[in-house]
C-alpha cells in the first residue's frame, strides 16, 4: 500500500557506539525520504564518533560485533557535527519514522543535533515507530517482522541502510494487513488504529505519557510533568523543585540526555516566571495600599 502523505516522511536508522542516549554516538546513519507523490531519495553516512572537542571516540568491541563497523572504517569520516547541517537540510520539515525510533533513534538523533549546536525541533513532526505497531499487533523482531509481513529474509540486518529500507517495506505491509483490524488497549478501549494516516500512526506508535524523549519525565492525569525515576518518582517536577531546589541542579549536572534537561529547564523556567508574576502582583498590591493611605 502506498503511504497516504500530506508532507514528506523520513525513515531512518542509526548504528551507534552503544545504547545510552546521553553518552553514546552515531557511527552510521541512513535516511530514506518519501514524498507525497511517492518519489524516494536516500543517503547513508558513516560517522566518526567524537566528543565536543572533535576527539575520536573508540567504538566498543561489543558494538562492532553487532553492526560490524570498526574504528578503521570511520577513521577518516566526518563527525556528526560536520554532517549535521546536511542531515538537517535533507530531513527538512518531514515527519520521522523508524524501528524502535521513539525510544532510541529519535532521542539520540536529537541529542547529536544538540551537541552540534543545531536546534532540531519535533514540535511540528509526527513520529511513527514501526516497532511499536509491530509489537502491539505481532510482538517479534525486525528480522521476523520482515519475514512475517513481506515474506522475505532480511539480508544485511544491523546495517543501517538494510534496516531502514526493511522498516519502510514493513510499514507499508502493516497498512495492508491491519486495514480494518481492531485493537483493544490495556484500558479496554477498542479501535482500528492502523490506518493510512501518518498522524494516526504517530499517535498509535508513540508514547503520549512521556514528557521527554526517553521516558525519564512523564505526565500525570492533569498533564503535569512528573518524575518516572528515583526517590521522587511520581511527584511533579514543580513540587520537587520548590521543596528541594538542589535537585534541579543535580539533574542538570548529571548524565541525563540533553533533551531530558530541556524539559526540566522548561519546568524551572515556568516556576521562575510564575514567582516573578506573583511577586509583581504583591508589589502592586502594596503600592495600591500605600497610595490609599
């Protein structure tokens, strides 16, 4: 089934130095862009992982064992910071799709852009995670998904280009297979969520209870940001920062992803603005009281 698109969508996959969003780096990225008229274009880059000073970061042997990318293969390749402008331009305003992308690939891509000093907003983008659709409808791996939906064996698994193109084919096959098929969620609500609409697929495959990209910060029933970890789990960020201001400083100095820290800073900024507003109202009230005398 051809995707029903109102704007471009970019399927992408990353191979990395590890699985920690806050500290690991991209060593390969493939992007496949699909336009509303069905035209496709793709790019693949090998990336030399590097710290903020441009110093090369070695690829752990256990990571190389998975994706087969070695230090020698990326030794003379550009860093992500050098590639970032071209990658951002290729993506443009497109929606994003991938396999396990909401949990890992999107947060790490955003993290790399932030490290490179490029603001990569997700505000106007829909995120479609093919793995979440697959796992909720047919819980298996990408290799099994490709075999199950497309009737083919996935040659070159754990290669970014092979995985990216397989993910695109799987999503199209999912649209055919689940056309009109109902799904019942954990709350007992039944719907037919797998439809040829990127916004609907984004809602179904996303994580609406997450305030950040990796789930460290969530939302409560009143849509207030809450901690999903640690001694303050379940408490709102606003409550904790008011009662224990040092906890904000600890988070900002700890090894959390920059995208998580952005959410934390937004909450802190709101608290500061609210305090300023209250202080101004109190000052105005005192002025009026003084003038009355």
